[in-house]
């Protein structure tokens, strides 16, 4: 499966659209459609439930996107959050200096009377043997020498556009946890180790965004700052190092729990030369995206860098009083930092499958039920029979009190099943003639409906009033085998 296959499915089925598409699109910004927003909300909710709500050592915050400009001075983003970039003097396109040779390049070949060729990245022209020296896009312009370009979006607070009112859109959610450290510590009476989590938007003026929602200029992050006492040891190791490995393992397990296959995940240790300015050690959890192995999330040991910097720049003490040792310490921080959009792309890619069923191609998204944007689709077998339609609507209304449930009668049943498979709906419920019988023929209905399992396509005949209980079990992680053992298979 290619990225194009996913992009096309996402647009066709209402997961992700190009932002402002009718105006030609906004550079590397995307809108989540009706199914995309459900999927994204489910993803964020599961992350929050598993890493915040269910843990006694975690709390959350929801901070402003616009923060005091000094935050970015103290954090180092104003000075260090830069990429070297080069500009084409002819077409004016801008590239990351280290990306230029990873792009296919345009070449006007003198050996073939100036014919234009697009040559694969890093390769020479097969006619004249030349290598790229000019702009890879237009093939004509010289590139400027590399210049540092800050990735933060700049704006102005208030009515006057002057240096004193400059503000930045946050490039990471993390800093809010550091500047609120004292507030959270005091208000919640926390003891080390503890973590503060936040999910929200971040903005980076990426020079070369791309690959759909993998790298965009506006995106969402789910970040945790986990504070530990650097003087303590756990299982004979310094606490920060122990917790770093523990968080890496917990994050990998979380992605696997909701569907990412083990063989599509791997760890990558940052080399000394690529560590961020604040990091003692960083490990990326990489996923095998359709574009190849790339970072899904990072887990960094930020040491006491941020708290010390904010203490220095704000003049406030950001320490923790260690009752046992009767001393103030500056906690170390382990930071599991995930991107919502990137995680969503990984879950989409891993769920995607094409298979042949009775000689026809079936596209199915095998989402974990808790991630699936729609949990149940209720489908009437005959839309001309008023009582069938009414019963189907009634079932939808009852189930929709607890889950996202849709009703669809706009095609024949086979087609309706395929549509739901393609968006990953784990179960369909079909109301048919047998459910209600035929009063004109004096036939009584059995009051049962057919539940169809997306993955195995098995079907079971279940009484209508048992549906809420059955779905409570299935959508809460219960096995289909339990339904199959309790209710007869449907033909
Ligand atoms: N606070 C640390 C931090 O922000 P990062 O590695 O720059 O670390 C964390 O970002 C995660 O945020 C990445 O692993 C990725 O999932 C996501 N992310 C970063 N930049 C992104 C972008 N331009 N578009 C989409 N997701 C992005």
C-alpha cells in the first residue's frame, strides 16, 4: 500500500481533506473530516485514559498556545530551534540544506540538446554524467549559502505590530508543563516521581513539510513531562535512566495494544551529534510508514535543563523539597512526546488491508474497536418496508446513546457492508424480514437481527434487546467467540 492509496481513501471517505481545498489548498495544512475527527478524538481519549486518568502518578493540563515570549528565550527555541535552509535565486523555492540531495532533481542536459529530465535523488544524469549543482526544482537557479531559519511562527499580541508585542505560536506543548511546574506541584500536592501531560496544537514553520499528515505546519502533540528525583535510584539505576527505559517500553506497548504490529515498530537511539540542546539521551520510536521507517515519537531525557532555565530567566525557584533528605532538588525530566497526526497515520496504515472475497476486492481498515470512528452501522435489508426502516432507526438511536452508530440505507446490503469495511466499522447490524415477520402473510418475526463481524465476516443472530449488552462486551475488548458461542450463526 502506498501513501497515495491512503490519501485517496482519506479524502473519499471523509477522514482527511486538504485545508482550504477550494482555494487551491493551504501549504501543508489538513482538515479532519467527519470520520477523521472521530478517529482522532478516540486516539487522544485512549492516550489520556491510559497515560493520565488511570495512573495515580499523572495529572493533565490544557495551556494557552500563546505564551510569554521569554518562555522561548529560556527554552532555547529562539536561539536553537532552527534549520539551515537554502533558497533558489531563480524560482525562490526554499529547501532544508540537508534535504536538497534527498530530492529528485530537474536537469537540462547539454548532451541531449538541453532536454529536460527528472533524475532520481542523489543520482547523476545518465546522458552526460553531471551531478546536481543547481536548484532541484527548476534546474536553473543557483542556491544561496545555507542560512539558519527559525521554525517558530511569529505574530503580534494587541493592536500594535512592534518588536515589544512579538509573540510566538508554541512549537511544542512541553514548555507549558515546565512553566506550570510549581502551580501543579503545589495545587495537587504531588510527590516525585510524577508526570504532567498535555495534548494540543503545536506549530512549526517547516521548510519542507510533506508526506500528507506526517509533517505539517500545524499539528497536535500528546506530551508527558515525567519528573523524577535525580538523587534516587530505582532497581539499582539512577531514577531518570530507569524511568526513561520504562517510558520507552510503555509507549511501544501502547502502540501495539491498539494495533501497530511489532514488526512495524523499532527503536532508534539518537547519536551524540543529533541530540537536542536539552537532551542527555533520546530514543525515537520509529514506525514503518508507507514512506519508509520514520519517527513516530521521541522519548528524551531532558535532565534538569528546562526547570533550571526557567528558574534562571523568571527568577522563581522551580525546585522540589525532598522530605527524606531535607533538601531542595531540581527534578530531572523524562519526556515521551508523540504526534497525534503521525500516530493516526500509523494506525491507518497498519489497519489497511486489501483482500479477495468471492472473487471481489475488499478494502478493510482493521481498526482496534476502541479506535474505530464508527462502532456499529445499522442497515435495513429492505428500505421499502417501513417497519424494517423504523426498527433500524430505533436500534441506532438506542445504541447511539453510548457509541458512534450510523444508519445507512443508500445501497444494497453487499455494498453497504463494503462501505463500512472500508472505514473500519467493526460491526454491522442488519434488520431483515425475519426480524419483523410479515403480518399480511400471518408470519411472526423472531425479534432478532444479524450482527456481522468486520474482520472474519462471521454473522450471529442476536435478539434486539440483547444488543446493548453484546456491544458493551465486544467494544470493551470481548472476543467474538463469546457471541458466537451464545447466539446461533446467521446464514
Ligand atoms: N517536546 C519535544 C518535541 O516536541 P519532537 O520530536 O520535535 O519533540 C515530538 O516532536 C513529536 O511530535 C514527533 O515525534 C512527531 O510525532 C510530532 N511532530 C513533530 N513535528 C511535527 C510536524 N511538523 N508534523 C507532524 N507531527 C510532528
